[in-house]
C-alpha cells in the first residue's frame, strides 16, 4: 500500500511538474514565435530598404552618367563660340578676295584653311546653318530685314552671317534676310 501511495504521489508530482513544464514550454514557445514574427518583419523591412537603396544608387548612377555625357558633349561650346568669329573672318576674307580677283593661289590657300577649320569643328559635332532658300524659323534664324520678293513668303533669300549648332544645341542663330510678298 505504501508503494501505491508513493506511486500515486509520484504520478501526481510528475503531472504537476509536467504541467508546469508544459506551461513554461508554451510560454517560451510563444515568446520565440513572437520574436521570430518581429524578426521576420524587421528582415522584410531591411530587404525593402536595401532594394530602395539599390534602386536609388542605380538612378543616381544613371543621372550622373547622363550629366557626364552632356558635359562631354558640350564641353567645347565655349571654345567653339570663340572660334566662330575666326571662321567668319576667314569667310569674309575669302569672299572679298574672290570679289577683288586677288591671286588665285591665295584664294585657294584661304579656301583650304577655311575648309580645314570647318572640317575640324564638324568632327566635334558643330554644323553651320546656311539656310538660303529655306523657310524662316525663329528658333534658329534671326531676321535682320525683310525684302519684297517674288519667292514664297518667309523664305530666306540671303544669309548675312551663318549660324552654328553644336549637337542639336544652337550656338548662334543665322542672321538672315527674309522675303515678303505684297
């Protein structure tokens, strides 16, 4: 009988301990589940933040590359603007020499020099605007005068000074005379 009582007490004690352990295990499990839940949220937030930083960095690099390309493309703009009056002078000298019928070899030499200048600036994306016969465009032409003419209205009939474009950017508008019908 003693054994039976002892056995019952042990079982009761064991069940009580087991119940306490189960409560403790459940409490620890709940805490761990809660911690895992918050860590998963934190991990997701970190992933999203990292993806945002990556996207921001890529966008920054893209913008910097565009800005660098633009800078490269137009870096010579100031130099070309200083060179344009030299080309204008060569063109005027060439026209004057042709008019005055000065030594043919001088005219040819000046023409070669002028063409070399124009070819050099063309290599760097600079083009002349010589719009004789084209319709007047206020975005790239500057009308200095209008003249009554039989040609179509707003047609450029003379260019007093050629214009220049650098990679689709206007450096200087062409100074023109435009036709005007009655």
